[in-house]
C-alpha cells in the first residue's frame, strides 16, 4: 500500500513512482512473462499465470456481486439499500433468488439434492428457449438462402445462378456426410466425399481468416512494447 | 446617491423584462395524449403514444415545429425517448419497455421562431443565427398503461410445425427401433476413445476433459456432458482419474452430478472424487492459462476438448500437442474446427459431436434418435431441392400464377422476411 500520495506520484518506502510508468512496466513484464512460455514452462510463466487466473477470478466475483447479486436481487427486494433514487422494488426476483440459494446447498451433503432443482430449471429453460431462437437462425434462414434460382433469368445473372448451384450441391453433399445410419458406400459415399471436400475448403478459408486476426493481436502487443513501453526506459529509441 | 440611482434603474429594467416575458402568450400544448399497447405479437416491449396536435400552428412569430415525447416507468422520472419533427406528427412508438410494467407518456409541443435572430460575434463580427424555441406545458396521458407480452407468436408457426413434425419422426423411429438393431457408421474420433483411455491407463496418467466455454445453454455443452458420462463409465473400471476444469459454475455442478452417477452406474462409487471437477474462472484467457498449466504439470495422457469453443481452441490444442498427449476434439463451433483438425489427432465435426453419445452408449433409444435425425436430414434435402426448383421456375416464369405459390413456399421458410 502506498504510504502517501503526492499529486500524480506514488511514494512507497521512500521511493517515488509515477503510476503510469509503473503500469507500463507491469504490463511489459507480464507480457514477457507470458511470452516466456515459448521457451518452455518456467517459474516466471507460472507466476504470471497465477496472477492472471487469480485476478480474473477475483474480478469475475466482484462483477457477479455488483451486477447480479446487488443490482438484480438485493436492491430489487430492498430498494432503500440502493444509493440510486429510481430503483423500484420487484418482489418477483425472490423466485430466482431462492433458486440461486438452492445452489448453495451443494455445500451441505445432506441437502445437496436440492441443488438439482435450479440445475434442472436452468438446463430446461435454455433448451426450451433455444428452440425458437435456433431453428429460425440456424435452419430456416439457411434453408431459405439455399433455395435460389439455378438458371439465369430476368433478375438472375449467370454468376448468381452458378453460385446458387454450388451452394445447393455443397449443402446437400455436406448433409449426406452427416448421415450416420447407413454405410457411406455407393452414391452416399461419393456424395459424402464431396461434402467433406466442401467442409475442408470452408475450414481452410476460416483458418486463414482467423490466423490473420490472431496476428493482428500479436501486432497489438508488439506495438505496445515498441511504442508505449520502450520509450519509457529508452527515450532515444525513436520508434 | 448615484449608486442608489443606478441600482434602482437596474431593478426597474429587470422587472420590465420579466413582465414582458410573462406577457408573452403561452404556446398551446398537444391534447388527448394516450399510450397503448401496439397490438402486435411481440414480447410486450412496444407501446404506441398518440396525441392531438394543437389547433394553432402559429402563435405570434412562432410556428409549431415538432414534439418532445417522454416516457416514465411508474414511479421513476420521465426520460425523453423521441424528438419528432413536423407539426402534423401525432404518433410515435416507445420501444424497449418491460412487459406488464406501468408507464406514463408526456408530450410537449415545440414552437420555433419564424424569423431567427442573429447576433454578431467574434473578431470578424460574424452573423450567427439564434434559433428561438418555446416549449408548451406538458400534456400527460391520463392513465398509466402496461404493454402486454404475448404468449404465442404466430410469426413462428413454421418453427412450431417443423418441431412437431421432427418430434413425430423421432418418436416413430424410437417406436420402430425397439424391434430391430440399428446400424451406425464408424466415426474415427469415437473409435479412438478406447485407445485414449487405454493409453492413459497404461501410462498411469490422468485424462483431461474440457467442456468448452459456452455454458450450459449451449447444445454442444450438453452433448459434451453426456459424452463425459460415458467416458467416466469406461474409465471407472481402470481407476483412471479424469480431470475436468470448468469455467462455468453451473456446468461444474452438472458435471459433478453426471460423473458421480456414472461412477455409481459403473459400480465404483468409491472412485468418485469431486475435487477432480473444479471451477477455475469465467475469464476466457485466464481459464486457458490455468488449463495450459494443468497440461504441463499434470501431464495428462489424453486430452478431450468437447463442446463450444472460441479463440482459445488453438492455444489449448497446441499446448496439449506439445505435451505429447493423444487429443480428441469435438465441437460445433465452425470457426474453431480448423484449429482442432490441425492440432488434434481426431476431431468430431458438428453433428458428430451430437451423435457421440448414441455411438458410445449404443443405447437403442439414442440410436433411434440418431435415425430420426437422419430422416430429418433427408426431409431437409428434399425441401431444399423442391425450394430450389420452385425458385428456378419462379425466376423463369415470373408472371405465371404458380410462381406466386412457389414464392410463398420459399417465404414460409424465411418466416416472411
């Protein structure tokens, strides 16, 4: 803990620190500590890993307490506890509140069977509400987008017609690859082989696209080291 | 004396200005403000606010320019939701409301000076126009209203029909499946499960099982948890421990239940150790850092990645590959499949993950479900071919009467969008 704070500088054990510079050093050291994994597992990486996991777990706990427990439960039941004037009571939250408390019975072996109720409720709720959400998004709209004219017409050019044909063939062949209850022989075998080719082409494109995104993350980290951190201790670096 | 005189003159001037301001006629407010449910089949988040515009569109040198609309949820304060231009406007939709809550609406009319004043400002003495606005008193809705959430959305009739048809197919196949054996084609990733268990048992090392980061709401996580149960039943006899680090506390709780039941079913309840299924953090990369550490220090002989994955997939699979573990992945996250295919020994793609539970258990019930899904795929292929043919005919003969029927057939799938 700092002994005193003078303006923008922190004084700790008689030493003066600029918080911004301290933050930059901390980020840089932790970045190098994580990168040290490229050399192999080591104590520095272990330290950074534990700091990362500990801080993220602690931060997550604080967020849950602030955003869920207080905001969505406690302040809804007892609005007078909130510092904000416009918080209104909502006693319906007592139902999810009780379900949440039942989860804590896992710590009591005699009553831990009670925790199955909130689990069943959660799984059932998500499975049920998922159907009207997933069926239109992942099935119907995709089907609708596949049902396109296959020959050129008044409003359809050659290229669009060919693309539609390729998409239709690709979708049907890929579906046959995921046909499990018959051996993949004969026409089904040929179709599923074409389907796996379509899948691999799509995966290849996805792979390249994602790798580019990952490289941009690396560039961001290297830019931080070169342009933010390096000038702090080497002002003449001129980068 | 001079000072008193100055003060008195200033007071008189200020009082005169105040009287002048008060003497200006008040601009008229809109009337008959009402707030009502929009009547559409929605979840009760939209209400329509209507009002009667004032009869006088001009007051002095001001003309009616628009309206300010405010809404409040009782007993909170009013918040402006819209600024409507145009004297004739008389309606606006309030969105983002909570169903069944009580709301009030308030509308002010805004009058703008016909001839804007100008002031000269700056070094160059530029002429800057000043828009003078006068606001009426607020007209409020008489009674609070509550938007109505609907229990049924007709727009999703297609979804209901398809779910009912599909359920009927699955139920019929389950009924018929009890009379005969069902074939399931070999799936390489699942054939290798026994190899992975054997390797871990021989080496005396644990198995690491990751169920992804999607949470319990994802179908892939549910499939992954079912596979975990089957895996535990197979490993229970060999006393090979399975480490299951979780990033979701609910998933962890469900997995503990599944693993405990699996050990009981395998007749080895004493081998169940709840400490092997533990929560780390819900932070994506914090979780990855911890799992990487487990891979390097515990040296599991087999790694399973089943469920929904995001950017962490390659980091996990690459680290696991570096430790020399046999790796089997399964996910429906199409953007992550390429990374698993690259870095793992076997990968279950998409629906292979959902089929895994039936494949491993060979339960007639699950196999029948799989058969039902296959029939569903045949129906989908038939519909796709019919739809493409319909679209082609409609494109070739746009004026022919069947074209409209065919277009309606296609729009049925797109929910009329």
